[in-house]
C-alpha cells in the first residue's frame, strides 16, 4: 500500500471514530430537541417513582456535604436539571451522551465561578442530584441493550469522577469514607452495564482506579479486587500457532490492501490496550501502597502522590 493510500484510509477511519458519538446521540429520533438544557417549558412533578432503594439513597453525598447555605435537605427534589431529566424519562425521550456532557460542562462552569463555600456546596449538591437521575439510565434494561451504552457510560463516568474528585480535594467536605462508598456504588452500577471484557470496560476500570488513587487511604479490598480482576481478564491471550496459516498467492494479491489496513489498526488497538493495562497496573500499585500506609493511621487521610 502506498503512503498516500494508507494516509487516506487512516483519515477516513479517524473521521468515522470521531463521528460515532454524534451518531450515537440519536438526534434523528428526536430532531426537535438538542439538549436537556434546552427544556425550559417542561411540566414537572414533585415526586418521582424512579428512585429505588439502594446504598446510594442511604449514603447520599447530598446529605454528607455539610452546608451553611439555605438549601433544604431535599435539594435533589428541587434541582432544575433533575426535574428536567425526570420529565424526559416520563416522556420516554432518550437522554443522550451529549446531554450528559453538556450537563457536566454547565455544572463545572458554574462551580468555577463561585467564590463562597456556600455556593460551591450548592453546585456540588446540584451535581450529585443530577447524577442520581442519570443513574436511572444505567439500570434501565432497555437502555442496557442499546449500542450507545458505552458512550453514555463514558460521559456518565466523566461526570461522576469530576464530582468525587472535587469533593476529595475540597476543604469544606467531611465524611470522606462515606463519599468513597458512594463513589464505589455508582461504579458498581456503571460497570455492570458493560461487558466484563473489552476496551470500554477496561477504560471504565482504569478511570475508577485513578479516582481510587485519590482516595487510596480510604480504599477497600473490594474496589482493589475490581481493578485486579479487570487487569487479569484483559491481558492479551497468546495466539495459537494454528491461526497463523499461510495464505495462497492469489488470496494474498486480492486482499493485501485491506489486510495491511487491518493489521495496522489491530496493532494500534493492541498498543492502546497495552498502555491502558500498564496504567492500571501502576494505579493498582499506588492503591496498595496507600492502603498499606493507612494501616494504624487513625485519621485515614493520607494521600499517595
């Protein structure tokens, strides 16, 4: 294959990958709606039957961010974004990965502009309430069978990690053990929505391991085991010699171009997964070190840098 032909094929492939997320958003199904943020005239109800009993409802970060603001303990019920999301679900309108992305960016921008502790707490409470509503998409059986689920999980996890990383390094939150448990329960649901092998699952566990490094002194054996299992399951398998068959000359000449492209793409995939596994192994080591250093420490607040 000539350099020009290879370059053209590579560019086409890259464009296809970049456009996959836009295709997955399903705008062709709901062309009247661009984003959940555009819904200004929804009819909202005060109650939702979508919340089910779970560790998340009992150990909610909403209640464990002590606040001096005027927000009520039930701020999740008065959150504008939460009510929008509930209205979408009642109307059976699909919440897209782009919706999650836009919600996160809006809340991040809101948080960055705040100068008082009370307002920053308000932003985090709003973010936690929004995340709880988005979680309902992960437990929806119909949504789990949707091919766009990996894209939704990717954006949901980015939102989740921003919230709990912000909580971890803020100077106005307490009960970090509870926040860690909350973050882990979100990931329990998130990881169950993906096949246990493959790049989407490995990426999700890698991001989980990174936030576990931030909470390393508070991490538990179960979370560490999730990381270890994902690492072991995604190690490359040795190819059997029987698969390396010799192709005939005619077959080689007719498919050499496509084979070259396939080999290049396969090699890139292997290199990317190998890099992810290396990062995961490094994070596992840091988590183990943080857990070891926390033994006998009454504060449980050591960090691994």
